């Protein structure tokens, strides 16, 4: 990446020499030391782009590798597929909008907000239609929540398979939503006493639907139109999405166009064929909505090798729980035999990502890194063996088992499982 | 209501003067706060039960005291133990519903702000008759009657839901006056609009359209419009979803979950095809065609054996899918690792040093890795 610049500079240098001789050559202090310091750099000499060169700012060209990635063999078509947040490259608790993982069932619907409507119907006093303009006249709230796909880490049930936190744990993101409580919108229509469930429906070509119990709908669900202060991204449901805090991502219906109130669940495809958890005895759990307490070390990890050798090392990771706040994260360096308490840094918000660190003095020897989160309801993140003992290997969803990275003396690491 | 409120105002005027401003609830602000309750409660003229009971004449009422509303046992018990709604008890219940009445089914987190609590209580009081309101004014605690609305408050009727609606309708200079109950936003959906979007079908048959289709018709349609992805017999081409077969495999190492082997309800098949298939050309099939395709998939899954079988709105709900009984509700909390909720071990938690028993590189299917031959196992949904 630095090379391109070097060539540029040489070209400019030659041009300068030809034009005016030695007087125009950049000052360079002869002597011992870092050329990055001793030589005058281009960016220190020449002017950069002016304002408006990038009306919508984009990351530095040196960050071009920090992108969402997919696993091609996983699905038949990219329109019904998933990609992953590069969590290994990120820090803090907020995911940048352009890096939030995507999961679509019929591609990205591109909707002009002027043509978008939200309908409320079913067991209500009056069926209503709202325009985007109407919705923006209702009192709004700002809240930070993680969104995790229930299938996050689903490829790891049979054992370590993918080498990278992005692939094993990247179906998660966390942003601040601005929106109107669903309760407020339902209040405009008036819920009938017999109303016990709502069906949320999207406007994309999968017309995604999920049943949600009314208690949740009127508790903390939001109908959101902004994320991280700007309009939702198309791939996140622009212009309107449902926010179902702490519950599986599939329920956060994107391109939200309709809420129906009913007295029974609808048993739609995404709550029968999918998002039900098959157990070893052939029974399947349904309506497993809450995302369990979970954590992962994002660095070092297979895509984030240690480049600096022994000495001070920042171990960094993420923890979250659909039950509320994370109260504690422990880290093990020896595959779960001994544990130390990690430091949670930054805001600790309910149903949001939490950032933890363990700062160690690495002796350069093998590490078997693990993290274990505990939430405010007292749930402790289980080991993968504990989960498999009860659920077998065919549950697909809700794999929140403790992850192990084997960090080797050369600083590289690998996804492993330990005894 | 405004009438009873005015008399209340008069009655309370004297004590009002003596009280510091911050101790008084403002019913007008309370009307705003009550919007948080509107999804579940109605109050005012003709108020009916919604998710929660109506809140008319609440003051002096025993908790759980309305005969025609189905309370939780917890609320009944609280009433039997002497809980009567008045300023203080309401304050405590609304601040922390589950803390004040353990086991209440009111799914509401509680109001955190003192002034909101006071204001909403003051607002509710305006819908209680004078006597009740007087009794409700903390006889239990033996304090002076709580302050009632400020005398300079505008008529509360203007912020009542019904009135808001009327105002919005009457002042309707806009092309579409809003009709929402609390904010007067939104407009009424027409029957045709609801019919256009509300196409969901439930296991009990609710939502099924008129129509019918045979296995034979479905076979033709399926070969034309579905087989390219799902295979001639629904066996799935390449990585496209498998729709038939797999019966008896749910306890196998590699279960095959299909309509016949896994899905609990036939309504889901009809509903899903109608809303989302064929992939890339959704909403192009007639209702009869969806019946026919559903019939064909029943046949391919051996749920019906008769090639002549015709599926219709009339016989739809008679058909049961074989795996219907095998779904259970979420019981993750009872799993041993969760149920314990014990403080986890910190030192010497394993007898011997941890050994690596599996490596990703064995079956490395990570994108971009050397041996990524696309042979990974797993699914995202």
C-alpha cells in the first residue's frame, strides 16, 4: 500500500529537478534514523484534496481490507445469503453503518420513502396507514442495541470450521437507533383486548414475516428510521425497520410495511422451517427468541495475528446478552483452566455490545485464548461441550459456546477446540 | 369528564395554595405521559378493556377489582391483601410494576421520572368520580389529600384521545386528516388496502382465500416454475432448498428438514409460496395455482397418496403434517449450564492442561484459505 506513494513521490521529484534544479528538491536531513522522519513526506509538502472532494466521506485507502465478507459455498444465491461484520478490525461498541453484516432473503429492496407505507391492521380499533412523514411526527427515542443473527456461529456446531472471528462471530452489529416506540404506533390504532400477538411484515420480495408476542411489542420494540444518526442503509431496511432488542435478528423485520395484531401466532416459514432448534431426540424448540449471553476475543484472532512479538499485548473482545447488561467477562490464556477478570471499557448498556480488554505481558509462548461472559440475570456463557451435551450438533441456531483461539509463538492464531 | 374535573379543581383550590409547586401533578402533562399506556389501556367516555383494564373510576378501586376483566392471580391477591388504588399505591405500581405487584401481567417497565408519575396519576384522577377521588387521596397513609390539578391548566378534554381525534378531523385542512387515537396521525386503511397486503394464513385456516388445485395441475406448474431450483421432485438442485423427502432423518447425524419431514403446518407452505415464490417473481401466482402447488408438494412428501387429490379452502385444515407434534417451547433456561447460575470456577478448573482436540485447518473452508474447496458444512438458516 505504501508503495504506490513512493513511486508517485519519485516521479514528482524528477519533475521538480527537471524544472528548477536543486532549489526545489525536498529538504532531507542526512543522518541516522527513520526515513519516515528524516525525509520530508509528500503529505507534509503538497496540498491534499480540498473540501467536497469526498462529499460523503469514506475510510482511508489503507483500510480497504476492512470490509464485510461472505462465505460463497454457504448459499445458492447472493440475494438469499449473508455476509459478516469484520469485528476483528473494529473497536469500541458501535459498528459503522457500512460494516454491519447483511442477511437478505430476496436481495436489497430499494424503496423511495415517498412510496413507503406502514399499515397497522387486525385486532385494532381502527386499521391505519402511516406515511414516513406521519411517523416522523411521533415522539422518538434513541437507543443502542446489538443485533445478532440466531445463526451466528451456527457453522461451528460440529467443531471448529472457519478461521476468523469475522466468520465465526461476525453476524452481529451494534448501532444507535432513532425511532418511534412500536407501542406509540399501536396506540394510534388501539389494540383490542383480544390482541395477544403481532405479525411484522417487510416490503421486500420475501415479504418477511415474524410473529411477536404483544408483551414484547409494547415493551421495548422500536420502529426505527435512523442508525448511528443517519438514515438506515438500504441493506438494513431503509426507510424503516423493526428493532426487537435482545431477540434474534430475523425478527428485526427490514423494510417494515405492516404490523398486524392477532390472537394467535401465525407460524410463518421463519418460525417453523427456520429458526427452530432441532434437538438430538428429534424434537425442535420453537420461539427461541432471546439471544443468549455470549462473547468472543476479536484480537488477537486468526485474521488479526500478533505482529509485534513478546511484551505488552492488548487482548480485546466483545460481549453481549439479550437479557440485558454484561456484568463481567473472564479471559483464560490456558484453554479454560485458569481465568482472570477482563476490564469492560466504554458504556455498558442493556442489550448492547460491551467491549472488554485484558492487557498482558506476553511471554511469546502458545496461548489458548478464551473469553466467558456473565450477564445481569446471572447467566454464564457455557462451553461448547456443555451446549452439545444437551442440544447435539444440529440446532444450527443459538450457538453461544466459548470460543478458543490457539495463538502460536509466531503470533498467528487458529480456531481450535480444547479438551 | 371536564365537569367533574372542574368541581375537583374548586374542591382542591384551598389546599393547592399551601403546597409547593413541585408536589402537584399536572393532568395535562399527564395526558402526554398516558400515551405510553394507550397501547394497553383506555380511559374516558366509553373506555373498554384492551390488553389492560379500563382505568375509569380507578381511585378508591380495589386492585384487580373489575369483575369483567381477567387479571393475573398476582393482582387479585394484591387486592385481597388490601391494595387500593390511590395516589401513593399508583405511584409505586407505575414506578415499578413488577416490583410493586410481583407477578403482575402488566408488561410495562415502569415510569422512571417522578414528575411523569405525579402527572399521570393526576391525569387518571380526572377520570374518577369525586367521592372516589377523595377516598383515593391517601386515606391509608393518613396524609393530607394530595393536590389536584393546577387551576390554570387548560381543559384536559383538549388532550383526550377522542377529542384529539375530533380536533384533527374538524380542523382538517389537510387532504387527509389523521385519525390516530393519541396523536391524530395516520389515516384509516381501506378494506381493499388491507386485503392487498394482509395475505397471511394461519394453521387454523384463517386467511385462506377461496380456491382449489389438484396434484396434476401442481406438477405441471412445479416443473415449469420451480423445478429449475428445487428439482423435479423437490429434491433440490445444487444448493437450492430441498422441499421433499427426509422423513425419519431428524435424529440422524445429517437430518434433512423438509415440508414432509419437519414442517409442522400446511398453512405455512401455502402462505410462503404465495408471499415469496417463485424466487425472483413473487406474487405472480393465482390462488388456485398456489393450492395446486401445495397439493403437489403434499404428494411429493407422501402426505397424500392420491394423484387425483384436489386441495381447496374447504379441505385444507383437515390435513396434518406428520411432524406437527414434535415442536416444544423454549426451555433453554432449564439446561444444566444455565439453571445453575453458579459463580464460575476461576482457578484450576481442569485437572490437566487443556489439549487441542480439533483445528479449523482440518476442514478449513475459510474463504481465501489455500484449501477452500467449497466443501464446508453448515447453513445460515
